[in-house]
């Protein structure tokens, strides 16, 4: 069922623009600011780690060949590039490992960060400016998600570029102090730039989605500031964003009614990923780890193992044993088998050696995946159930109600910092990693961002 706003004479895009123009960081609750810092901390650590990924290297080489005006830092690179290309390359780095923060229908907030950083560097923005831009983008992004929660599960879209592109324009509008009309035009432009389908999960094109979303947000924002125009009602208009992206699905603009009145960054929180793979599969990994603890050495006696999941998860839980690291990140049989054989799947789980592990391959052949009727239609925070049959005929079960790291079961501060350091130290030394950790943990306490850029470049 398609519904329209309760305020038919007022554009939703206009209401969002009014919120952005009137946003005051001083009025934001301390918990929202702390969650924003944590989200930025986690994301930057992953972006630094992503600079070691092969997909990023291909993009980096293309950016080098462009030889654009050297204005913005490219992660892991001494040379700089243009705002568009820096946002593009850093967006690919951020999403390359599939370790970035998730939120109900994927990782729609991810493109905001590389875009914010690119323009923050060129404009001499302060730490507070970056915090304000991220919070604004998060709140707008959350409303876009809540308005059409099934665009991924039923529609097949990838929310990183379909939602994240628009949210990035919202964040950049705040960062640059754009006018109401400029913000409306930029967001409306990104409606036409929003694209990305689930068929490219498990390939290099999935992180490409984050890069092009970040770049498109920059393009739209800069064009709008120079007078480029678009339909100011493109979000809710006929043949607009929801009418097209949510074609045949339920959508409702009511979530925008509390924009500026409540803070989803506090009330709905953030999900810091525990594993560098598809978020829908995390509860299955958690259930497998619980099964491993429950059975101990008797894990070796398993002859059959079934993973019961939601309908949405089942669509993403590929079963044919993966032949690439990218595919392994979306393969339930591999992930569950790895967790049972080796324990917690850290970064070493997502390597060619891990995919080639004969013990994991053998165990994966015992795994089946299907829809669990008790949780079949759950979309938000999907649970998972594992049932193991041993060679003596005994049956054992574990149930994971939500992923560890989700807002329902958040990671501790120590776990978040340990993840950051593990990621950052793939690319920079420990001293620089800890300096970056300290800077991001206290973001907003000092005005300048000047120390951030050389740390990102690893000068």
C-alpha cells in the first residue's frame, strides 16, 4: 500500500532541508554525539584497512591515472586527488571488506563518511562540522530506511547506493552550509543517481556501490551550490524515489514526521559488525560459535547441520562452496563451517587460504540452510537457529535472537577499539593507529582536523 504525507502542501524534501538548515549540534544529546563518534571511528578504521584490498588497488590505480587536482587525501596514498575521486576511492576502501557498520537493511550510512571527509578537507571544516554532518545524514538516512524497510528484502536493491546516495547529499548540505533550495536540489539530483542491485553481492562491484554513492553525493552537492536544479519533490513525487524504488512495495512517509524531534542515532542505535562479511549471516555465525562452545570436541561428531533463517537471509545465504574471498563473505555454509572448525572468524577467515581449507570444505558439505517458519518474516535484526545431529543420533540446538554487535546486543567499548586497531594496523603502524584512535574517540573536543589527513595517507 502506498501512502502520502499527512502534509500534502509541503514537500518532504523541503522538510528535510529545513531540518538540515536549522540543525544545531549544541542541541544534540550526548549519547547521539558519542554514537556518531563510534560510527566514525569504526568506519575510518575499516577504510584504512580497506586500502590493502585488491579491489581498492584497482580503483586507486585508475584514480592515479586521472591525475586530478591534488586537493583531497586518498587513504593509504601520499598523492592526493579531487574531491569526487577521493570520495570514490575511499568509498570503495570503506566497503571492500564488508566490515562497515550496518543498519536494518544493510549499510546505507557508509557512503556519507568518505564524502564528508573529502569535502571537509577541501573546505577546512572543523571536527564539530564533521560530527554535525554525520548526525544529520544519519537521521535522514534512518527515515529513508524506515519509510521503505523492504526495499532490499523484497525489492532486491542494495541500500548503500539507493539510500546512501541521498543521505550523503543531506550530510554534505550541512557540512557546506548550503541553502534550503540547494539542499533540495542536491537531494533531488541524487534520487536520479540512486542505483545498485543485490545481484552484485559477493563481487568487487558491491564496494563499488559505496564509492559511486559517495562520489555522486559530492557531485550533486557541488552542482546544486552552483545553481543546478532538480524536481524539489523528487523523493515523494510520481515517478520519484519511492514511487520507483519501492514499486509494488509498501512505503510510508510518516517516519519523516519525527525528524528533528527524536534522534534515531540514540533510539535505534548503531550496529558495529563483529565479522567482515554480510550482516544478515552474522546471527548464523553467532549460533555456530555457541554450538561449538556447547559441544566442545564433539563438534567432530556432527553428521548433519541445519541453519534456520528468515526469508530475507535465505536469499543471501549462498550455498555452493565459494571460489573467491568476496563470495565467501556471503556464503552461510562456509561461514558456519569456519566458525565450527576454527572459532571466531577474524580477518584471517576472509583469505584465499581460509577458503581453500580442506577441513572447512568438508564441514561445509554437511551444512544445509532453509527458512525457519518461526522467524520466516522477520526483517529487522533477523535471528538464526542451528540444529546439529551427531553420529550417535543426538540432536543439539542453538538460537541467536540478534547479531552480536547489533543495537540489541552491542559490542563493548574494548571490543570496538580492538576491532579498530586490528583493522588500522593492517595498513599503518601501531603508534599511528593509536593516535588515530585517540583523535576519533574525542572528535569534536578540538577544532582542527589537520592531523587526520596525514594519518589517513600514512605519510
